[in-house]
C-alpha cells in the first residue's frame, strides 16, 4: 500500500502554493493523496472539485489517518497551528509549506508557543535567515521555493500588454485579519491607507487609482466616501490583468508587490507606520516604502523600477522548479513508510 498524504488546502496565497503540490502528488504513482478544505479557499486558480470540504472534527480525523500531513498557513494561522498540533499528538509527521516571501514566521506562534511542523519548507533565503534568527531550529528548515511564484513568473515571462500610463493599481488587504499576529506598534487601518490614496488622487488629478480588493476582503468591498473620479473600485479581474493594465502598483505588504516589481512595474509599499511590515523584503528588492502624502507624490513623479529579477535570482530557492523539489522531499519523507501501519 502506498503512503497517504493528507493535505489541508485553504486561503488565498496558501491555497495557490498548495494546489500545484496537490496536483503533483495526485499524479505521483508512489503516493496517495487525501486533500480537504474548510471551504475558505479564495484564489485565482481553479479549485478541484474532488477536494473534500469537511468539518473541523472530520479534518482532525483525516489528519490522524494520514501517513504524512502537509499544509501551508494563512493569516492569522489559528486553524493551521491547531492542525500541526493535532498531527503531532497523533504521531503523524507534518510538513508546512511557508508561502510568504521574506517572512519571519510569526504566524507559527500563539499563546501556547510555536506550533512547529517536523519539516518546514521555505521559499527564499531571506525567510530562511529570519526563521533561524527567530529561534526556529535550523534542522527542520529546508529550502524548497515557491510554487505560487513559479506559476506567476510563467506569465510574467510572456509579453504583458495593455499598460495604461495614467492608471495606478492599488491592491487592498484585509488588515483586520492579518494583524492578529502583529505587534500593536506596526498596526494601521485600511481607512488610513485609503485616506492617503484619496487625498493623493484628489490633489494630483493626473492619474486614476483603481482599488482591487483582496480575495479575502469582505463581500461587497466598497470605497465608500473615499471614492471619487480619481479613486475607483476595480471590477473583478485576475491579478495578471490588473498588474498588466496599470503603469504603477501600490499595496501595503502584499506578495503582489513582488509580482508587480518582477513584471517591471514601479511598485510602492504604502504603510502609515514607522515600522513597516516586510521592510527587509522591500529593501532587498528595491521597492520604496511610503507613509506620508509627500512620499506618495515623489513615487508617482519618479516611478522607480525595482531590480526584482535580481532578487529572484539571488534569493528565491529553486525558481521554476519548486513543485518538483517539494515532491522530491515528500517522497524522501515517506521512504521508510510501513504499510502495516497504514489506515
């Protein structure tokens, strides 16, 4: 009997990082897969209908019946930390695919301490260093790469047409969800960010800023009183089209900033705080950070293009080959599988 890989797939970036791995495991003759979700997968990729939507108790049972449990982690990571602990209690080896680039892994911690997997797969050298500095045992960390970025880079490598010089893209994030794991000194509200953008647009009257909600954003995302002729809500569109159509790109701390930078778009991290999130990543890529109106104006006037390709070449593990590398690791971890213990 082949070893069974239990996979929890949910969220946005987490799901888009897991789905290529799920397909690779499904196609692997040496492995079986049991993939399940809580119904909260919100991503641009097609979500396979065969992935079962289960209750919490059913997912706990599925983890216990696996020979190896694999998951990524969303923000704030509560259910994933719980599942890692369920796997440990059930003596099921676990693998965590950390999708965030330039991350410090703070989603691994809660008031019970760090919920660590047996194997922690990271996408880039910056995250690897941050995790070790945060006290994560180096022995459980393995370089893997980013299946999500690999899929994105495939279309970035194709010609992107339709750029509109006076249209700026803004990718909104649901801060209320993400900030559950951040220190209070780093916090700011979505309204503060929108207020800065609205005032920028009103003063300049030279560009239109299109706000695209994150897939996790509450239904009916609306700019409300911030909306104007120069700040509008972007109708539903893929991230590829959104980045391709704009001449510059703004977000707070989204991975989409790295994508837009690699696509050759001037990119800005707008965070009204003295302690911007993922500052190390943006410094390494060359993405400027702003917290004031004058800094936003300077960016829109100068529009510097970051050297993001160089960052990918220097820092990303296994670019273009991460899914195959992760599959190789999963096969290695199941080498000593004992079919007599299989459920």
